[in-house]
C-alpha cells in the first residue's frame, strides 16, 4: 500500500454518543475499503469493543483498556497503530479515546516522524450531549474546551431531548470559536454521513498553534494526576464462573468491571431491576447520606441459549437491546470519586441475577 492510512479521532463526553456515532459510520463503510477501529476505554474492562465488534464483520476492532491514551497509555497507542498499519494495511483507522481524555496530545503523536510518513490525520470529531451540557460548562471546563478547540466536526447529539433554545445557544457559541469548525451537525442517535470523515484536520501549514508554558504545565499535571491504583477497596463476594474482576482509580474516577464465563446465563428481568436500582442510587451515597448518581454503567449479558443483551445507564437514562456479541458476559461501572459505593451489596445483587443452573 503506497497511500497513507487515514486517521480519524472521535472524542466526546462520557455518554454523549461516541459509540453510537461509530456504529452509524460502520454501517456505511465503503465496500472497497478496509477499516480498523481502535477503542480506548477508561475502565479496566472493555465494553465498547465487544459492542462494536458485532456491527460489521469486515472491521477489525482493537482495544486498549485500562489507561487513557491521551496521557498514561500514549506508548501503547503508538505501538498499536504501528502494528495495525504494518500488519493490516488499512485504508482508515477510527480511534475512540476515553471520554475523559483530551485529544490534542493524540494529534501530537501522529505528527511525529515515525508515524507521519505512513498515516495522516483527517477530520477530528467531538460529540456532545446537548440535553446535558449547559453552555457554562462548555465555556469553563478545560476538558470540554480541549475537545471543542481540536475538533473539525462538532456533533451536537441527542437533539430530541433538548430544547431548541439549548441547541441554538450551543451552536451560536461554537460558531465563535477559532479555529473555525468545518461542520456543526445536530443529530439524533448520532446519525450522520461518512463523508465528513474525509475532511482535512486543521493542523496544516495554514494553522500551526504556538506552544505555550500553560499548555505544557496542564499536560504535566494531567499525567501526574492520572496514576491508577488497582487494589480492591472492599472484600469481594464469591461469584460463580467469574473470570476477572478489575478495579482502578484514575482521573478522579473509580471504575470496576467483571467478566464472566460465556456459559453463565443471567435473568434479564433481574438485571433490569439491578440497573434501575443503580439509577436510583440504591448502592451509593454522598457524605450527607443522600443517594449519589454514577457516571456510567454498561453491561453485556448472556440472557438465553445464545442471545446477549446490552444494558446502558447514562445520565439516569437506562436502555437495553439485543446485541450480536457472542462471547463472555461483562459489566463495568464508572463512579464519581466521592460517591461512596456499596460494592459488596452490589456484587450480591449481581450474583442473584445469575440463573442457578448456569452457576
């Protein structure tokens, strides 16, 4: 292959719809092109990779779980991209960083001489949840400012849940930003044309940002604050056919995940109650003993002889659907650092969702 591999970075908030956007793009992949999807998940247990692997049999999905490629896992990202290009020779690589990552450091990686000769950064996407993103947050939170500044295409998703005033205020603000955006797209279910993938990224000789001491200081602080710990903060509950249990504390977020043997079968009505209790804050509380919400919960569970069901809880909105994934069952929670979570009670409730005959 003589042409460079095209790279697209799809960043965005946790729960904004990055995975949904990628699913929509994969459905529209040109038949003559080879794509690879590289998924970096914040938690130690990958959930988005299994979700996306069943969307398109032609696409290779690689996962980089357990560390943010924008800071602590940059070396793993570089190694993975080099390996993918040298062994798979894809036309395009789609990269989904964690929703807590800042994308400017990723672009820096691909501008290095080692990668610049074999790959080219195309349009960078940032996805935002209109209904749950006040204008004040866009204007003040550094992580959202980074996503806005680096993006070529802004996807304002979940328009059906937002008011026209919310949508218009965000659009008006984004239109004032520099560099100017090549497109601002308002969507429901992140449905958009794949043509936007081919737009150039703004890092060209026309626009070269000047380095600043503030930028370097911010990056150093981010790396220092991203140190992870993997010691369980509770006494684990014995669960049948549990293959792996992972915990980490990173970037002021707790994540914990469980992976079960593929033969374990769950009762989906009990899982539904479990997720509803998560949404209601039955397992977590704040310092004042009030229920505390969680950032995100995602799980893929075997619920029949072969069927798998995907449960997702974001912004207290719970969805479930059948999914093509046919391997293990897995669950991951992302928790606020100050949300005191009753892990033992939750594990007992999760164990109760397993069909007795499969344990």
